[in-house]
C-alpha cells in the first residue's frame, strides 16, 4: 500500500515537473515567426470530437454499472464503438487539417547556419503551441476515458469485499422441494435413472442457490462420506445445480443401464465437463471444478413430500477467495 | 347355433396359422439367439455378470420386452463389437426377418413393454422444443446434433427414426437417463419426435448456416471476411496517400 502511494506521488511530481519545464515564460516573448493562420473551425471540430469520444467512453462505464437497462449488451457495444469512432474522426481531422504538412525539397544544408537552425527548431516548436494544449487536453480526456472504459470490465472479476450474500441461500429446515411449476415433489415421484430439477417452495427461482438436482440411486450403491451421512432419503440425493467451477447449470446426468461395463452414475457440467459423483456426496471425479458439489440434506414428511432438513454443506456457486471461511446461512 | 359354430370354425382357421407362424418365429429367434447373443446374455436371456464366461458378459433380457430388442437390433447397437464399449449405430448384420424373429423371442422371455408407435404428426412442435431443451439438449445439443459427456458420446439424432426415439426415451441406452410414462407421456414423446424430425432440417433464419458447425468456425469465417475487408481498406487508403 505504502509502495503504491510512493509510486503515485513520484509519478505526479515527475508529471508536474515536466510541465513546468516546458512552459517557460521567457520563450513566449521570443516568438520569431507569426503564427500560422488559425483553422478555428477544424480545431473546434477536433476538440468537439475528442470530447464526444470521452463522453461515449464515460457512457460505457455508466451503462456497465447500470445492469437493468434494456438492451444492455447492445448499448455497451454502441457506446464503446462510438467512442472509438469519434476518436478516429478527431485524429483524421487533426491529421488532415491541423498538423502543418511541409515537404523538404532541398538537401539538408551543411551545418553552417547554426543560428538559423535553432530558429527553425523554435518555429516548429512554436507552430500550433497554443492550440496544441487545447487539443492535447481533449486528447487526454478522450484517451483517459476510453482507457477507463476498457478497464471497467475488471469489476466483473468478482466482488472484493461484499461477499456475505454468497453464503445466503433460500434453503432451510422444513422447506418443501417443488418443480418448476411449483408442484411439490413426493419421494415416490423420483425415479431411478432419471434426474429432476427442484426449487425451494415460495422462493425466487432465479436465486443462484435455488435450483437443485434430484437423483435416486440404489441405496446399496450409496457411499456418502461421513460428513454427509444421512443426507439422503431412501437413496434420493439433492445437490446444487450450479457447478462449483464456473457457475454453469449442470444438465448432464450419466445413468448407466448396466453397471458392470458402463461408467458409473455422474453429474456432468456441460461447460467444461466437471464430473461429480452423486453416490459419494458430489465429490469431483473429473474436470476443472475445485471443490465438491454442495449437497442438501433431505427428509420426507408424513404425507410423503420431500423437505430440506437444513442448508447446503458448502457455499453454492463458483469459488471465490473466502469460500471456505463460512458455512451457508439462510 | 349352426351359425355360431361356423363362426368359431372360421376364427379358428384364421388364428391357428397365425399362432403357428408366431411360435415358428419364436423358435427361429431362439435359434438365432443361441447363435449370436448367448455368450453375453446367457441362456434364456438371463444375463451374465462379470467376469463372465470368457467371451463376455451382459445384462438380463428378461422383461425388457420387444421395445428394447427392436431398438438395439434395428439401430445396429447390438451385436456389440467389444464388450465394455458404448453401443454405436452401425451396419445391420441381420436381415429384417431375422430381427423380427429375435424381437419375438426376446418378447417371449417375460412380459415387457411392446414396441411403441409414435405419431409425431399429432405432437406439437413448440412443446417438443421445450421438452427437448428441458430433457435432452444437455447432452444431445439443441439441434439434436449430438455431443459429449465424460466417458460417453451422446449420438446425433439425424438418423434416428421416430420409433427409435420413442424406444430410446423409455430404455435410456448406455448412460442416458430413462423416462417413464410418468415423466414423459406418449403424447409428449410425439411432440419430442416431431421436434427431432424438424431439427433434422431446421430453417436457418440467420442466413448462411455453414454446416451448423458451431460458433467457433462461424467466428473464424467472420474473422476471415473482416480481416480481408480491413486489408482491402488499408490498400485503398494507402493508394490515396501515395497519389496525394
């Protein structure tokens, strides 16, 4: 932290020092040639275009921050695209109409007119010095805004501090499991070799921690680890449908017809083929997932409906820096 | 009375040869079974558990019914080339008559489901698409082009007939999940089959389909066209500059 601040301060000092050295008072008065006829229209146009580009880049940042806009993706593309278009137009205008184009026809003279050469250097330095600052300012605004816009998506790498909501799930003891139409599942509805998606009754289905995968395994094939002992109801096991690798929905279920010569039952994520073993409490057997699938303890009520008997044993969704710090809460 | 007798006689005359033909077919099927299937599926289709007899092992066929036999034999899934291998669609080694006989024999082993008779024209395309995306597209892809999961291949459905789809849904071949009539009603299967038939020749609203090979090659084509255009623009700009 201290090092970063030192860097920042030294950078600022360097910047300010340079600027002060460039704009010297005395030089101003020793202008040798009259200024070139000012092309005010083009100048204003270039400045306007640069500022428009900066505005578009700022708009990109704003659109990125406001998720709820309709046509979000299109607006993002439009704003960034326009920012680059305006920048390109400004550079074209500057190049065509503002930068002096002179062609050297003769060879360089021998170094005999030292004084004149210095004069030429000064002429070049002075031509457009006044408008240069305005233009450079606008260019810096445009470049800075576009740079910021390009850095904005870094925010999507994940939250830095506010992660408490990741531990929150809609599941708690006694909550019934319902299908996508809200109809409660009975334990007898769950057939072997098929898989079902369940949601918590009365909760938001769009919630990351809501969707469940339900499968029924033969009880003699169930080898739940000690910490998941008793999580099943008569061979029915429930897991979060969200892969712990990149947060895709797990939609592939391997249900072997004849165990001896077919791969064992597995839940497979279609994105990167992370494979989880439902009979061992959702442990990873293949693929990039770094931790097991969160498992939900189940029970069945007197009428035969499936209920949650608590919360998940692991935080739901892709891992983040604090994933092992806390247990999921309601 | 006389009329009733005549009727009974008539019925007997019609049924007897049919029954005889059927039992003849079963006998032929049993012979074929002994020749081609016995080493893995065991005597009377009782199945052989691993490590098996040395020639192989396989599940019991008692109770799988005509449905499963029809599916596995008419897709060429059986006979299997090597035992611990996923059955793949392949050339039919038996004549249609032999397959009929084998199906009749397997059906006679124990009572089991009959061959389904789907009517895709009675299904709804929209419902079929919804069902397909809910239950099938995870592995078979949304246009039924097939895909992969760890340890197995989900085959493309472009050569699957309506009947084979209706059978596979009930069997769950290899590692495919199984859907009972409670999960997918026969009418829903009709809709599914209708969608799968449609997916064999979908209309490409986006224009050029380039073989529907997926987003990466499509992106490459875009890059190719875009890069050529950019090079063209560069050449035009360069010319104007050198002239000016």
